[in-house]
C-alpha cells in the first residue's frame, strides 16, 4: 500500500438519487384556464400519435412514432402550450411501446385516452438559460413557463445539492391541483448492512391485520373502516338522486372527496409504517405474493384495499437507501404449512385455518406468526 493510498482511502461510489416533493397549489382563474390547455393538448396528441402508429404499422409492418412538430400545422392550438409537455407525451408513448414489446405479459398495449377518465396531467422539464432556470421553487410557490408564479403550500424545502429536474402537474377528480416536483442529487452508496437473525424481521400478509411480523405484532390500522362506512352512506344517498341535477352534482363531489380521503389515509399509513420498520430493522423478509391472484383465489376484493403491494415497494426503497436488505421470498414457499418446531410440512392445511396442530410433533401453531418466522428463516437462507 502506497502512502498516497493510505492518506486517501477509497471513497464510496456516488449515484444519482431522485426525490419528489408533492405540493398542492392554488392557481388563479386565469392560470386554471391556462392549465386546462396542456391537459387537452396532451390527450389529443397522444391519441393522434397512437392512431398514426397503428395506421403506419398496418400499411408498412414497421413501427414509427411521429414527432409533435408534425401536428402543429394541422392543430395550431398545440403552439399555445409548452413544447416540453408535448415532447414528454412522445417520450411516454415510445416508452409504453418499448415496455409492451419487452414484456407483453406485464404491460398492455397502449390505449387511447378519454376525457371521461379525468386523469389530467402533463410534465414540463426544467431548462437552464443565461437568465436562470425555467422552473424554480420559492418559499410560497413555484414558477413555471407559460403559467407564471403558482402559489403553493411548500411543506418541505429541497436540500442545497438538489437539482430540479421536472414538474408534473395533475388535477384530481375533485378539482384539486397538485405538482410533483422531481429533484436529483448525487449521493454516496451506503455501507451494506450484514443482516443477522436478531436484526431481521419477517412479514406475513394478513387479510384482517394487514401484516403479522415474526415478533407476533401487527400495526395499528388507520380509521379506514369508518371512512368506508361514510362512503357507503354517500353512495346510497347518491343513488336516490336524479342524475344531472344540482343536488346530484353536489353529492358526487362529496363522493370524490371521500374517495380522496380514504386514499390519503392509506398512503399516510403506508409511508409511516414502512419508515418505522426501515429505521428499526437491518433486513426484512416478505413473501413475493401476487396480491391480484390472491384476491381472485380467495374471492375477497378487500385484499387490495389497504395497499400491501405499495407498502412492499415503499419498504424496499427505504431499506435500500440505508444499505439494508429487502429479501423477497418465493411466493410458493410453504411458509404457513411448515411447523417451526419439527419442520414437518402439513399439506392438508386449509387456507381458512388460523390455528392448527402439527400432525408430527403435536405442537399448536398460530398460522400467521408461524408463517412470518418461517419467511424470516427462508429469507436469511437465501442470502447465506
């Protein structure tokens, strides 16, 4: 080892990490009218490009996606919106086709967009000029090209090394406006944490308790049940009203707001619980289960209600950012059927049995806790 190497030990590699700040903003009437234009233009451009792709493929058997500049002569209103938003539509369509051709089983063929779907959004990328960036964040809002200054609730400030990349503007069905501001910054790779049995947690999905961990604990669920009861009351009242009347529209707005409330409760619970687990444990073992298939097999639509799939994804990236391990156990591993005491696999175990007795050693076993502990052991065995 040379003296220079001893003085300057190898530094961890730097990678680019992306972080998104989601802000609610409050446009004026003029700004709201300007925001509606990119929504309609992006939807129009997507449908036109997709239609031309299909016609060109049917005539030549080749794949070709026209650029947005081709449509500005026949549709002059496209010149009124930011060209970056139109370029993003082209990139998204190209990516959608690439994903479909690479894995048709996981991604479907790109579909036409309808106004009734009300999934209005557009993305604008930040550009650097001599006078400064085209998009920037302030203490009480942010600046965007063509729209000007938009007043917003800035609940979190970016760190000094964060560089603004893009802004995605979205309008919800209830009429609220949100901006997802994406930042990138170089970060050093964290030192990998070696998992041990004492610092590893196993999580088993539970239909009634969200999950049961290897310690036998379950989370405190948010008050989604009460919110769903209120949602049912709103839906019943809506069904008795005359379609299109003023009272119908008011009740429909209440329904949209209640759906948003339930979604926000779910998202808040998922982020807080995944952060708590990621900070407290060095590794987490979770079954790589197909929740949609599980819902069909059990004939239980509420399997997807609390968003366990989103919880797994949040837990994965939060662990990886700390150098910790997220271990996905094979979905077909017999974690629930295997006795922890003797290792016997009970093939006759029914899906509805919560407590069962091992036919080999006679131990009385709690199905969910036993499965969580077996998942922990199976996950540690995978990386051993």
